[in-house]
């Protein structure tokens, strides 16, 4: 687990935050081994309602805008189960020209650890400038459930993304070998691009769901039965199930995601998903 690469003493960004968390197996279940948090990033731990440990990530700055920098570094040791979610939807606000917000998330799963990465939606505001990366290093015995919901503008405000800068990258390795890589770039008039039938067909929201586990294949038929017409699921590699969901807005997206996540989670979703 690395330390943040940027200098917390700099006064340039509007907000900075960092969280480093590692969990261990104890006689009473999953427990915290180490926790460090700084700046606008906080981690809280609700009383668990199911097996494992749950943590809620909180951005006290209230969103991200140009010049912000956030890092999250999480490690799950063998025989642990950790669920990570967010307090609310993240908002990528309007940025000043030449300023870009950066969010870097790193996850490590050792042995038979299980990690459910379940953040709520990220909402892109018009004229935002936001770059995000998620890197996962897992062992062959590990289980990863990952969702990244994304909303293109504030539909209730009649907003469309006519001018934005957004880069998103998900990279997963298993036993050191590349397992999954996905990169998304939206620049300029994203709304026109997303309206194309072969891109998003005018969808206002989308999500990627990844389930990497030795039992991934057993869920394929169940998941396909839950999907709306604007979604698809495939076993794209051995022990790797990938789902892409498109929806008119964030409300419809969540209606589709909750049954999928309930199926793959084999437990109750975090309470923040139900609010």
C-alpha cells in the first residue's frame, strides 16, 4: 500500500483527501488492521448487519472540482470480507479552465479475501474536468464485486453534457497477470456522442458491474434474467462476469442495479443504497 504521491501542504487545490485502510481476520470476523485518513476524506464504519465489515467513504468537501486530488488505498487480507460504499452520490462540479480533478483508487485482495466495491453514482455536471482511475490487484482465490455507476448531467435540471472532460480507467490484475482493462473518455460535446445509437442511444446514465470469482459462471443465467433490454452480461474471461447497464436517468439505473447487486452480493446492500 503506497503513500499519497502529492504534497498535502500545497494550497492550490480546493480539496485534498486520502484514506489508507487494511483489514484482517479476527476471532470475531473482519477487523481493522490499519486506518489513516486525512484532508476531506473520511471513513466511517456502521454497525455491520451482515457478515464482514462495512465502511462508508465520505467526501466532506461535498464533491470534486478542478484542482482537487483524492486517493483511496484499501487492502483485504486473507479470510476477510469488506464492503465499501459512499455516503451519497459523488458530484463532479464545473471546473475552471486548465484545472482537472484527480481521483485515484487502489484495491488489493490477498488470498481468499472478498471485497465489494459499491460506490453510489458519480454525477457529471456540465463543464466538469475530472479524471479517475481504479486499480485492483487480486489473487486467484479472491472475490471482487465492483460497480461504477455514472450519470451524464442533472436530468431534473434539464442539463446535458455539451462541454466536459472526463477520463475513467479500470484496471484489474489477478496473480500479477492482466485480467480486465476498460477506459472511457468523454470530451467536449459528450451529449451528442452519447446520443448515437451505437454508443449509448441517448442514455442519461450507465454502470459497469464486474464480478471476478471462481463461481462467476454460475451467476450468468440469473443475471441475464434480471437485465432490462438496454443491458447485457457476458462471461468475458474465465471466472470474470461483466455487466453493462444503460438507463434513461439515475432513478432507472438504480432500479436495474439493485436486483443485480443483491444477487451477486449474497447479502444485504449497504443502508446508504436504500435511502
